[in-house]
C-alpha cells in the first residue's frame, strides 16, 4: 500500500486536531536596513515563542492527538528541543514520557524536559545514540515512539508553521528555514509546494540536507559545530527527502561564525534571543550565503530559543 500523503490537504486536515494546544506565533516585519541589507522589509516568524521555546511542540501534539497512546506512554530521542516538546505534550495530555538525549544536549533543554515531569536519560555523544536507547525502550515497554522528523504526524504538525505564515503574511517570495533532520522544512515545503521559494540553511559543519540533495539520496554527514544539539543528525529523514527534492529550491551552508553573529544581531536589533539553531536561517542573509533579488520579499523562520546565554 502507498504511504499516506504529506501534503497541503493532510496538513490542513490535521491542524484542527491540535490547534488549540499550540500557540499561533506572531510575525514581525522589520526594515531590512536595520540589519544593513537593501531589501524590502523582512518578515520574521517568531516560532521560538511556541510552548517550550521551539517549533517542536507542533509535531509533538500532532503525534499525541493523531495516534493512539498506550498505557506505557511515549518515548522520544532528541537533541533537546523535540524532547522538551514531547515531554510538555505528554504532561498536558496526561501521559508518561521517557526522553533520551545525547551528552551535547544543553543544560537549558535538559532542565525543560525534567520540568515537565518526564524521565530523562542522558547518554552517548550524538543523536543516533539517544535514538538507539529510545528504540530499545519502546521495544521493551510498548511505549509510543515519537520521532523528531522521520514520522508522518511530526511533519504534518511542523507543516502548520507554513499554514499560519501564509494566513498572516500572504505574498512572500522566499522563506529561509534552518534544517536538521528535515521534519520542519519538509512539512513547510509540503504546505507551500512551489508557491513560495523554500531555502534550506544549515551549518557548514552539519550539511545533512545539502549533501543529500547533492548525492540524490540521504547520506551520512558530519555533525558538529555551535548548533550541533539541534541541527546535526547523522542523516536527513528518508520520509521528507522526496518532498525536499521536489520543493526545496536551494540549500545553503553557513559557518559557525555567521550563526553566532546572527544571534548577536538579532539581540542587538530586535532584543530577540535565539539559540544557534534558531538563528541559523538569519545567518544566511547576514553572511551572503543566500543573496535575494533587490525586490525579493523574504521571510525568516526563527525556530528556537532554548539557550542560557542571557543574564537578566
């Protein structure tokens, strides 16, 4: 049997099941000249204002409302943001949760997971090692696995970012999206299809989708750098890859220095705090990895803000 579609109709049908459980995050239009750019105003989608500080809550709630959750509860592997979102969704809906994260997961993200009452297991150096622990736990207990990106419901949930953005700011030409495993950009690309140019932005030290598109299939890629806890899976998701091949028009890479500069500029200009992965899409504009036409209407997804690099 063919796999169920991940497309506009499926995203629109899934949205009402969990829309009341997630925030409709705002958009902000800012003069490009504030960032030293000669463009029309830039639209920022402030998805870091979602529950638990990242877009991941959409996919988590989609999974827990579109699938049957057993008495054993749910389990997930994560660099941190997905785990926090699954822990929060499980807490809100009354399910047990066990979350597996690698040692590179930030203390801020680990604290979020524990704060929602989930059991946290920290071990291994990379996401894949956490995933192995998660899969073993699910096999032993029957807990529902909630994958960070290789899951239809996850992609349907993340695709609602595109649904919202189109309602809020119709007529954008281009959307820049940071890419890790690809659930976010895959869902968004499935929503917009070819009506908006979707550009993937990744760290040079974690070129997962970039290398997959070049090879024509998912391949193992390096995974390190300042955004390694959110944008460095070993491979891009096989489920989202055909969507990316069809609808992602460009995949650019940015150095770590550009990511940290984007964090700094977002704070200095907007008083917005983003974690490295959350600021990666903006880095492409600031360092010139993506060069829009002078009249191009660009939107940037700011997708996460779980960092402790702030003193109040």
